[in-house]
């Protein structure tokens, strides 16, 4: 599982379900970094992409 896979979840909006999806994506990114699957740079890129999607 890589950054592209994590980022393919449903579009983020204002609903409770989408907030849970966002929290899950952040947790998955964090776990992947902790296990050495993603680099810290990829984590930062993923968080920026999530931030852009929530606007």
C-alpha cells in the first residue's frame, strides 16, 4: 500500500462519514511512515493533498 492507494478514498466533504474517512487516511499515512513504507516526505505530501481536498 502506498500513498496513491491511501489517497483514493471518497471525496472529502462536510459530512460525518467524510470526517471519519479523513481521520482514517491520516492514521494510515502515519502507520505507513512508522513501519517504514512511506518516507516523511511522502507523509508531508499526503497531508498537503488531504488539506487541499478539504477546502
